C-alpha cells in the first residue's frame, strides 16, 4: 500500500523537461539588457549616501576632538590651581626673606 | 635667623622693593626646565606641571568668573605665557639634585637673568633663590628655587604676572594662610 503511494509520488514528481515552446517564451521574456535607468535614475541617492557618510565621519571626529579638548581643559584647570598654590607657597619664602632683610636693616639702622 | 643676599642695583632694587609690597609686575622669558627625574623615585609626592599659553587659556575657560577664587585665579593668569612647576615632597632627607640645579642655573645667567635673592634660613633649614629676567629694563621672567629639608620646589613663570593678585590667593586653592604674626616672627 505504502509502496504504491511512494511509487505514485515518484511518478508525479519526476523531473520533466520543459517543452521547447516554454523555453522560448521564457527566454523571450528575459530582457537582454538591464534597463539603462537602474543606475542613473537616482544618482543623487548615491551622492547623498557618500555625503551622509562624510558628515557622519566629520561629526564623530568633531565629537571626539571636543571630548578630548574638554578633558585636556579639565586637566589643565586642575594643574593650574595646583601650580598657583605651589607658586604662592614658594613666594612666601621670598616674602619672608624680604621681610627678614628689612628687619635686619631696621635693627642695624 | 635668615641670611639673605640681595643684589639691589638699578631696576632690580626698585623691582624688589615694589615686589615686597605685592605690586603688579610683568614677567616673562621662558626657559628649559629640568624634569628632576632623579628625585621622582625618591619622592613621596611629585608634581610636574608645564602649562603653556594654550593650556593656560583652556584652563582659564573653566574658571567661573562668578566664583571669587576662580575670578582671582583668572585675573592672575591673564597675560601669562607659561607656568612650570616641579615640586617634590619626601618622607626623609633627600639628595639635593645639584646637577639639575646647575643645569637650570646655567640658563639663568646675566645679562638676561639676575639673581635677585639668595637666602638661607637656619630656623627652617631652607634655601631660596629668586631669579628675574629683564629686557630693556623690564622684568620678563621669574624663577624660584626653594630647597627645604623635606621638599624641593622650582617654579618658573613667564609673562605678565600680578604678584599682588597671586598672593591674594593665599588661603584659597589649598594654600595655607600664614598666621598674621608668623611672618613678622620669622623675620626676627
């Protein structure tokens, strides 16, 4: 029973060569050349894609540059405050030396 | 007791007299600052700062004019060309970097540079050297070398600096404000 069914299926699904008429119709339906308009119909699309890529790259580069500049500025700001603090502390030695000389001169005079 | 040597001749004497009263002075003249690498390994705290005009400008943009301390700091750095600081703190006595100091002193030579102050304090065992650069009788640079038992500091400032404003930052920026009588006592 099942063998008959299998045989029937094989018979029904066997490969059949297309007729010459069908082949010629199909070949006739296939365009021999691609339409010339495929690439040139929307040239602006390609240009826009390139422009968008460039803008995106520029935007990312600018964002990265801005971020780096901000970090450098923050670091410079912290270093400036520290440098001013150390400078001020060091200048105290000078002021004390000047005052010491003034005091010595006062005692001497 | 402090032994101070002064070289008050001409403009220098006038500059020092004015500086003692915290006036506005113009300084400049950049120089090659040693990094004092020999001290870095031995120091418990190292500060190596080199800020040129560009970085000073960037840092200044982050100073808030509405904040009094920032406003003072901003006015101090206006006109500065560069600030270079090398400061090292030690847990114990350290070898004074004579080679680097000599390298620095070699640049601080007349006629451009004049040693304005060379001072030694026996009370706190510190040495202070102040050099000033001048062109056409105009101060254009400042170099400070401070040697203490546990600390070594070199500061170089180029450009126009207002010492009065700079000193007005005392008590801010982590700078401890000296007690009113301390300076007078130490001067005695």
